[in-house]
């Protein structure tokens, strides 16, 4: 039982880390994309 519970918790931690990385990457990409968009349209 204990091993199974520990595995479940580790999977949750890894999943949350992956989600955080994906969200951070999306935020950075969206900011970069909007900056490029504004630069292209201002020119």
C-alpha cells in the first residue's frame, strides 16, 4: 500500500511541474508573439 501511495504522489508532483513549465512557456511565447505582432504592425 505504501509504495503505491508514494508512486501516486510522485506522479502528481511531476504532473504539476510539467503543467507549470507548459504554462510558463505559453506565457513567454504569448508575450513574445504579441511584441513581434506590434513591432510588425507599427513598422
